[in-house]
C-alpha cells in the first residue's frame, strides 16, 4: 500500500501484479524523455521532484519520480 507522505496526488495506477522489469523500463523511458525535453516527462518530473536539475537528473531520480507518481515515497517502497 502507498505510504503516507505529502506529495501531489498519484497520477499512475499499478496493475494488479506489477512487473519490476516493466517498472525499470518505465523509469528509463522517463529519464530519456526528460533529457529530450518531452513536455509530458518534464511536467511529471516537475510535479513530483522538489527541485529537478536537468543537468544532473539521473536514473535514480527518474525512479523516485516514478515511485511518487504511483503513490510511493521512494523506489524502494514501490
């Protein structure tokens, strides 16, 4: 179950039996799209990351954003 933390309302819904491999791919895709300045990725990162820095944004940052988009505080908790 999602933790109790103060971030915006989740924007993604996990399937009944989520695949860790698929979640990893989503994080990689989010990172690539953010680096390409894709509007949807930029908006999602800005929504869930306090002070995103495009110059240093890395996979662990994309994983954290993805976890928060699913309603979890961190990738580990996801």
